[in-house]
């Protein structure tokens, strides 16, 4: 098999939550442990940082990876889903896994794993850990796939655990309350391993505190430390003032990013206390050096390959895409879109059927023209139904069967003073980016 045939095989031979929804979700760690034993426990050969949460875990993982890389570490980064190419999921110092490695892994190991019938995520996680071991990474930043307690990445024992925040998402799998979801995501808390909680509500704080106490894990609530003193959008960057960093810039300009940055900075201080990031230490005052942070954060997309976090992909008209896909994300995206200084706001929007569609649509800006569409997935919610739902919330627009057709329609008559936004689902953004329009 060539590379594309191998990827097709992986998707067709395994179950996948991304393609099938809840029916494709495989709960439990038994298969992961069997794969891990077969490959010689590769995750034990490198240090790791584990990142979970409802929103922001991708941004946090990439920001931390960028800082570690700039500081001289050989950094593995495992994230999901991918937008254009499967290889985005597994990177070392920003470089995607080799196509030949993916092909060779499947060819050499399928005799073992086919009888196990692993899920797509179980198998690709094993591939990532094996790749990181063989390439001798110093440290790997591992993003949880779904939940935490029963997620197949949870076989690792990291040096630091991070939980960005909790909101109601994947309720059919993780529970219908914030407490239940916090318990699932809090399952990544390990014995004696420090855990940073980015944002917490009273219900979730109590759950995390109890879990940390049970595991004798030092717990740090980033909101209590509040390392970020202020943030202000200045041109292409957010300019930050921090309690122990002075001033620095970051190219991720989503309205939600200052909360992620506060989590990242608190995590960085814990790493410094543990003896990491020595190149970023000002020996005189033992503080992180802002210039080092700024270098990493101003170039995080180039350093790590991060995409679609309030990303401007073209100008005249300005076209922005973002993968935010639940009410927790749209609480910020909706406000940011409404605040844009533009003549006309055009939104290409689609969503998958197992999301809180009403919750998201209630947060969509009403001062926009909508181009309702669907992504390339069996889970896509029909664009015709989206239009009907939208009318209930005062959202006006038309239907288009594909993202490319929706984009072409949005571009017709658009001026340099207009803004086109593409989002609502990772699949919508992926379909757009794959076209390279």
C-alpha cells in the first residue's frame, strides 16, 4: 500500500468517533494496554505533558510545545483531529510524521493489531508513542482525545497534567452535568503529579480538588494565580502583561486565548520549579524571560503547525476560520464576530448532529448573512435543517450542499470591507482548508 491507501485502510478498518459519532467511541484502556505491551511500553522512554479539557486544549498543547522547542528540547506533539493530512496529528519539532513510517507501521504490525480490533484513535496513539520513542524525543505534549479517564492516552504518567476547562460537550459519552464531565476529564490526574486547572466553576473545582487529594497530586488553579495581568489586541498579536514575565506578544488572537495563555504561563512556572526550561530562566530574579516566551508565542503556528484558531487565511475580503464547535467556544467567538469592524459579515456555518445545535445557534451573531452548509462526514447536520433552525434565532441565509459552494457564494459580491468567517465544525474548516482556495 502507498501512503493514501494506508490512510484509507486505517479509516475503513477501524472504528472512529470522528466519522461515526458515539457508535465509533471505544471506551476503556484494555486494548491500549495490549498495544503498549506489544510495542515495549514506548511512552516510558520519554517525559510527557498531558492536556485535557473541553475547549482550548489544542491551543494550550501547541503553545507549550512551542515554548519547549524554542528552549532547546526535542518535542513530540500528539493532537487530534487533523484538518488536511493525518500526519498533522504526530509531530516532532513541528515536522509531521514521515509518510513512509505510517505505511511501514501498518504493514509490519497489522497481523498483530487486526485481531485486537482497535479503534482508529487507539491505533494511532500507539503509533505516535512508538514513533516518539524511536526518534528519541525529550518530551512529548499529549492531547487527550475525548474525556480523560478512559481515553487511550491515559496510559501515560506525565510530569504535569493540565485541564483547561469544563463545559457541556460530548454529554452522551461523558455525562450530562459539569460534575460528571469534570470527573471524566479529571481521570488524567496521577499520583504525585502536579495538575493545573485552567478555569473552574464551583461544581468542577470541588471535583478536581477531591481527585487531586485522593491522588496526592499538587493542584494549581490558574485563575487563582492570575499570571496574565492584562491583554490587548495590537495589530497581528495580542500584547500581554504578565506578573512574572513582563510584556510579550502572541499571534493567536482569538478572544478566548488570554484564558489559555494564563493556563500556559502557570504551567510554565511549574515546569521551571521542576527544573525544566533552564534556558528561559533569568538567574538574577529566577523568573521566566519574556523574550524567550514571545519568540515561541509569536511564531507558534510556524513552530508547531497549529491551524484554524481565529486564523486569517486571506485578505480583501478578510477570511477567518476557527474550529470552535460548542457553546463554550461560541460564547467567545460570537462576541468577537459581532465586534468586527466590517461592512458586511458573511458566515459559512455547519455543525455535526451530536453537538448542542440550539446552544450554539443561540450564540451566533444576528448581524450576519449565513451560508448554511455541511462538512464531509456522516455526522453532518443537514444544511436545510440548519436554515430552519437558524430562522428560529433570527439568522438569515441560504443553503449550500458543500463548503466550497458556500464559500464561492459568500465571495460573490464581497468587498475588501467585508469579512467572511468559516466555522461551526472542525469538518467545515477542514473541507475549506483542503481546497487551498
